[in-house]
C-alpha cells in the first residue's frame, strides 16, 4: 500500500492573490462562482502540462496535482518510487526519490515539483482556451437558469434581425442578463411586420440548452400573451380581485376572455375594460388591432355559453342531454352575428366554454 508523503516545496508562481482577485471580480460581474473557475483553472493547467511534456507522454490526469490558492500556485507530478524504472513518465528510481524525500520507500508515491514557468507557448494557449471555454459554459449555465425561471412570462424585447425564413431574432433582458430569443414565423401575429430596433412584447414559451448557449423560444400568438397583457394593465387582476378563467384566441383576429370577480362589488368586465376603455385599448394596440371580447365566467354552462357568444343576443340556451353540448336559440337577425365570419364567433365560444355550440334561429323548429 503506497503511503502518502508530504509534498516538498515546489517552484512558486506568486499569482494566487492576483488570480483570486480577478475571479472575485468575475463572480460579481457575471455571477460565475470562484470555486467553479478555480476547478476550471486546475483542469486547464493539468491538461496543459500533460500535453506539453518534453517526452510527449500524455500521462493520466490523476498523476498531476495542481495546488491553487491565494497563497500561490504550485504543481506536482506524481510518480511511483521503484528499484528499476520501466516507465520514466510514471516511475522514479528510489535513489532519486529519496533526494526529494529521504523517508520514501519502494512503492510509495512521490510528489515531484514542476517548474510551471517552463511551460511552453502551446501549453499556455491550451490553458487559456480551456479557461475561456469554462467561462462561456458558466455564463450559459447562469443564463439558462435565469431564463428557465422566466418561462411563461411576458418580456419586452428589441428586434435584432429579420431572417429570410420569416423568423425574427429578439434581444430580451438587459445588461449581463440579456439573451437572444427567436420568434418563429408561426408564433407571429398574422399580418404584423417588424423592423430592426422595434420594441415588442413576447411570451417566453421555453428555454433550450444547446451547445452555444440557451435558446429562448418566444411567442406573440399564445393565449397567455393576452392574459399577461391584462395582468399588466389591470390592477384588480394583479391584486387578485379579478380572475381570468379562460382565454380562446385566434391571434391577429379575435380573442374571447372569461373573467370573474373574487369579491363582491367588483365588476370584472369593467375592470378589464378600464376607464374610458383605456385598459383594453392598450392591449388591443399591442396586439395590432386584435378584437377582444370580455365576458363573465359562470358555473352555469348555459349562462356561460350565452355570455361567450357576445356580442350576439341570445334568446335561450339548453344543454343537450347526454352530450357535452348546448343548443342556442338566437333571433333570426342575430344568426350571422352569433355564428360570426367563417364561424369564428361560435368556434371561439366553444373553445372558451368547452361545450359544443349548436346555434339555431328563432324561426327554427325541430323536425319530428
């Protein structure tokens, strides 16, 4: 069993304090921990020594010890003391070993000081690149964690670039927290266009972690874009006095939003519309003119469906036995309004309520 020996004095490079001061500055600036970077530096120096040895032997990493602290930087190569040397890269003759440590025995590991200052240019470059890569990886990790926590949030971004494919690249966040996000063509409101430098609000769908850093996927068509905009514009929602129960949306055209009051004396629709319609107008403007119907949510399916078909007047709503559906009777002159252009009003009402909606005019009579 090899006995652990006390490491002898090694040629010192008196840069420990300087390195740690730089690492602490890096931690404050980019949020990368000192401990993480110390390990990266040790790895860089180990790899540099292994690849730049005079005998060109790539020795195992466990045979290199890097001691980096604020007191200084030392390196050692670990060799085994033997009576007959067969591998000079990993073994040392017992007589030579005892010049380093008089108490060493055959089979013991010997820590041989390495003169770090004799590292060649290639080794230095290797170490530098490993450290740079470590910083990049740490930055990506910090950024990934940052933006993963912002999934399902609405953020303001600046349009950076328009891709020929139709995708738009957006810079979100500020300063060191800034990241590039991609707004796919399919996640853009139909008909809207952008120019570089435009400020837009985007909804964070998900954050991937590819090799080059986190890739943030954002959207302007998701129903929660409407939800988050109203949360920003309506204090009653932010304070919990009004609750958004559901949203059905066809981006760029029309949305329906069901709301309810969580306390008496609150008009949930009026709160969302705002004084002189200012709150809903701000949302509509951000969504490039998209129409928004705000209705009162109800536990009664018939009342809920009736409200969801706004702005059409409804005479009656009855549930169809054995089906998740309702039959709606409207005045004859309201039929086209209730159904909507290309069936949009009825379609959105069905999606909002979760019930199939069968709309009939008042003149309709059920066949026997």
